[in-house]
C-alpha cells in the first residue's frame, strides 16, 4: 500500500534581497512536494522592493498564484534605512504588479485563523510575527513558528534577532509552538564553488534567474552561500535532518554588548530541568541536507 504523504501548509516570512539564503529557501519550498507554500510576507527595511523581488522569483518558477504580502520595514525600536536597496534588486523588476493588498501581519493572522495547522516559517527579523501576536493574541497563541535565528551555544547577536530584539522577545515570550534553528547548526551547511557552478549550469529559465541572484549576491558579499534559511525549510519536509532539544531562551534587549543575543537559561549548579519555551536545533546532518538541497534545486 502506497504511503500517504502529509502535505504541510506554510507561509514564509522573509527579508529576501540581502543574503541569498532567503531566495534559496523559497525555491526549496517550491520544489518540495511535502510542502504547500500558501504565501510569502516581506519584512525589514525596504519591504516594497522585497515584495517585488519575491514576485519576480515566483514568476520565474511559474507560481504567481502564491500571494506576497508586504510587511513592516521599521523595527519596533531600532532605527534603520527603510529606503535601502537590496543587493539583489534590479530596476527592471519594478513594473511587476503586486498580487496581495493585505498587510503582512493581517495575512499571517488570517492564515493561522483559517488553518491552525499552518506553519509560519520566519527567516527574517520577527517584526511581522510580533505584530501579529500583539494584534491577535487569541489566534496566534496556537501558531506553529519555525524560525531561523539566534544561537544558543555561544553569545553572538545573530542578524534576525539583533535587527529587532524587542520583536523577538515578544515572539519568544508569547507561548507559541516555537522551533529555533540557529547559527549553531546552519553554519555547518555551506555550498562550495562547485555546487554554485552546478546551479549556474542547470540551464533552465527558473535556475537562470536564481543564478543571477546568486551572482549579484556573491559580487556584493564576496563569499559563498551558507544555507541558513534553506535548512529551516528542509526541516519541515525532513525533520530527521536535525536533532532538537527543549530549551529556555530569552532575548537580551538592553545590554551594551549583549543586545540581540539569545540567552539560554540553565541550572548550572544541579542541572535540574527548567520550564522551556522553544525547541532548538542542536545537531544537523549537514552532508545529507546539502545533497537533498541540491537534488531539489536542480530537479
């Protein structure tokens, strides 16, 4: 008897346009038969351009049926340049039409209300998610959130947290079903130049567009892709790629040198169990993941 594959509906909340891993994660979701991408929401800095870039990526893959809702550019307290131009942006993208007029926070609330089993895949700063939690706590309290961000094994202010620590604190303290995939494991998942060359040689319209984004990003960053966000998506279709552990994590918002850090609470004297608020990734099967990633990207 053929095994029935459970299709998991997801919405990806993304700051596409800066690091290439957002685009790679979205493509992995599109190419994963276990996942149903119900929408994208954009967050942080120039969300209008991020939305248009996301639409261009969906257009290349023939999936403009997927709505892209524009979200919040400004962090709750931090100051940032909301007119900044993402490094993967090109002026020729500006004429593409928006396909969703709903605000990102409202879109997230509506999607969770309609389908409580939906998973929000947060691969950018957590401003949209935090605002959805504040606006509709009764809906979002049961939400499944799988996020890329933080780092529990070292004191380091990871990007998605440090860009909006107050938003991250709201999300971590809201009692959500929260899974954290941090730098502890994602830094082990890196593409080689040979891997990038394989993508560029694929010779299809969709991968040609993706290769263009990779080239623009590598010209700007001067290094090879690290698969932070794609690992977060891959966990949803292949949870065996990661080992998780329950942890109590708080977000530091005030320290001169520690603002934006994810702090793990532990009983260092007796190692007694503590109340926990996240499942955090602690180990990754990096070789198996990279092989899966490339197979699906190039299928």
